[in-house]
C-alpha cells in the first residue's frame, strides 16, 4: 500500500508542482528516501548535513509530530499522510 506526502507550497518547485506524492509505506526515513528518489533536490531542504530533519521543518505522520514519536523511525502505513510544514518567519 502507499502513503501520501503533502508538499508545502514553498517546496512545490522541487516536485514539478505535485502537491501530493505517493510513496510505499515503511518508516518515515524509508518514505522520505522514496520521495528523494523521485525529487532529489528536496533532500537539501528537509535534511541538515548530519542527515537529520532540519530544526525549522516540522513533520507529522497524520496528526502526530515525529519529534514526539520515533522521529525518522516512525512507522508510516498505507493510507497515512505525511505533512511537511516548514516554519515561516519574518516581519520587522
């Protein structure tokens, strides 16, 4: 079965404007690697140099923040939705 990854507007340029990318189920790490195999430029926007999810990128499996689950080892089952939410800052 497949899971869905919702791509935020700020990253659509790296997925050929695909808002939803379907990938095989597995751990979050497996799912993200499947995403990167299709859209390799996303890796640098989501991961730091040590291979961890960047601190300003929030990732949820369904409604669960991965930082309070098993991080990259969080299971992602068929039918689940992974939400990638980059933090937005600005103002004066």
